[in-house]
């Protein structure tokens, strides 16, 4: 009986080492790739939501002109006056800017947020590792057997 238990423990450890650990490493690498892509496209993720709020505030308050500070680089700012706020330039990544109306910009932001969310959705480690029901069952049974054997061995050693 002891040989059977040792064999099951060995198979379980082999499954963890040969299947689960590589899957975990692969899933983490894919997730990190998506995060890097997001950083290239949007170095400051909160900029998208800030842009959405700013546009919605401009629409709500019917702002037609405003004064602002423009970053010239190296954290050097200059005052600027925007005479017509009906059209804005949006940084779409990699140094490119597109001129949008407020409604076009809001549509673009929605599409971009959805695209980034979809890219992240399947890459979190628990989702990737538990893809197959067979893997789930095998892992759960192995885990249960492993710990029940350890508990039984601990109880026997106390007697």
C-alpha cells in the first residue's frame, strides 16, 4: 500500500512540475506581454479615464474656450489658450495624434478600453491554468490525495 501512495505522490509531483509550472510560466509571460503593450500605447493608463472625464465635463458645462498648461517636455509647462474646444487631438500611441470631435473621441476611448480589457480577460493565471476540466479534476484529486496521505502519515507518526 505504501508503494501505491508513493507512486501517486510521485505522479502528482511530476504533473505539477511538468505541466502546471510550465503553464504558469507561459501564462505569466503572456500577461506581461499584454501589460508591456498597454504601457507602450498608454504610458499612464489613467490618462484614458481622465480624458473621458474631461470631455464629459466640457460637454456638460458647454465650454467653448479654456486656458490650460501644456507640457513642453522635461516637466516644463507653458500657458495656452484654446479658442475652440469642439475638436481635440488624442494621443493614439507611438507619437501619433488624431483630431476628433468630442463624440468621436468618446467612441474611440470606449473601443480602446474594451480592446484592452479583452486583451487582459483571458490572461490572468487562474483562467489560463484551469482551461481543461480534465486538468482541474486531476489536479484536485491529486491535491486531495496528497494532503490526505500527509495527514494520515502525521497521525500515524503521533501514535
